[in-house]
C-alpha cells in the first residue's frame, strides 16, 4: 500500500496515528472491517471453488499493546452502518452461533425469503470466543465450514439432531496475548484445520506511550470520511476479476510459491496446512485491498503485490506462533526473554542470564535464544568476547 493513495486502510491507519495503536494493528483491523461489510456479497471464481473475502485475523501482542483499542475502534465504525452488519456475540456455543448467524433475506426484491448464515465476530480476546472447551463442543469444525463459505452443509447437534446450514459466511477479528493464545488453540489443531485458516499478526516492538486525548477537527473529519466509505463498501456486490497484468502476476507467483515456499512449508506438518491455503488467503486479501482503494470489483497488479507483501510480513511470525501453541513452557520462556531484549534494545547474553537465572538454566536460555534467532525475532553480534542480542522484528 503506497502512501498518498485514497485508501480506507491508509485512512484508518492515519486515524490511529499519534495513539498507542501500532500501524500493523491499524492496518489489519481495517482489513477486518472491510471483510465484515463485504461478507458473501462479493466473490472470486477460482474454477473448482469460489473465494469470498471473509477472513479470520488475530492480533497477537502483550497486554497494553493497542490491539483491543484497534479492534474496538473498527467495530464502532461497523456498528454505525445502515443496515448494521450481523455482529455476533463473543462467547457462543456451536448451536447458539448457528442461531445468531441465521438471517432471512428477500430475493430479487420480491417477497421470496431465502435463509443465509452470515456474520462477523469482533473479539478483543480470542480465548473468550474460542478455547479448548469450545473445541471439544464442536466449534472448531463449525468455524472451518463457515470460513470456507459453503453453499450448504449439515451440522449434527450433541443431542443427535441435525441442521442444514445454507449460504454460510463468517469473519473474525480478534486479539490475544501470546500466553492466552496457548489456551485458545490446542496444539493438536496446529498444522491444518482451523489454525491454518487464521492470519496471526504479531507485533512485539514496544508501544510508545501517548497520552489519550479527544480527536481534533481533522481526525473527526477523517472519521466521518471513513464512515461514508465503509457505507459505500457495504453496498458493493458482484464478482471480482483480475486485470490482465494482475492475472499474469498471480499465475507466475502461484507457480513460484508451489515450487519453492510451499515445498518448504509442506516439509513441516505444523506449517503444511497454511502452505496449502496461502493462495486462498492471498485472493481474499487482494479483494479487500482492491475494495479499499477503488471501491470497484477489479483487482489490479498493485493490489495483488500489496496482498502478497502483507502475507509475507505476517508469515515471519509463523514459526513463533507455532512454537507458542505447541510448547507451553518453552513458549512462555521465549516470550519472557524476548521482552527483556526488546526493552533493553541490545543486551549481552551474560546480562540476560543474570535476569532470568531464577527461571532458566544456562542451557535452557541458549535453547530459547536459538528459537528467537531461527524465527528471525532477534539477531546477535560479537563485541570482543561478548555476544550481544538485539530485537530484529518489524518496526513501525
């Protein structure tokens, strides 16, 4: 996304400037807001299947990192639309979720009613909506079907009955601390299924303190502009198509990914599922970016490249996300050491060991530091006989 373009996402990021909301969270919250209003009304024909712009996004960061503020701000904008999108509660049983998503609509302006199951979840804490208990109750399999926007599927209740769900579509914008993420998604779910349908957006850089204050005239005008644009996006309807240049790039990038990155991801069962769905994520995101900038149903080359770049950025945190979910004790240790490094800016290994000696042995610390280095979150240099570590993650 280039500066200076008239874009809903860029405008929302500008609205969040001079607040404690990181730019990364602002961008993905705006993406979630557009996903909420587009729902099933727009799509892409991918031959064997149809892709809709609904997304499951989770902002991951420490408490006070601004993720809840970003989510609540875009939710507030979405709730002001007329008619309001079907925003469902954060905590529901599978049966209650089905009931909350059921909508009756007229067909072709006639008095014919058709049922659809469509909605969006804004949840500043993912584990409130999704946790190990709800997994056991069958929520995960239901969310998989809703993400895939199936025309119809059968859901069997715990009581032995069944319901046929028609025209389904669900989107999620949620937040989580690294520790809570472990409780939201069981380690057995990583590698495929529901976890591979989520985009996990990490932001580990420290948030600069900004005293809260009311929006001035310029930001109030920007807020009104965002409201008008979101209202127009809610009226968008029809099939998205590539420009010729975008189609050429997509075909070339698809083959490049299949022959390189996908092979690497498939070698690890923990990342294989995401690799197989990366194309779907790319198309969903490209539709959202095109709508953000032009409010039309045409995907340009710039939209596709920007979507590819955004995914590549969040994918850097994929190894850390997997480690957090699958290795609870190690994951907590990694987060603990990472926060020490971020706060210090750069710090000798010996000083890290001094600060964590009550929790980790020297060997355990080396394992943690190796994880951080291999995931690209930190890097180290030699200064004389000292090993100095520093944070290497994304910067705003």
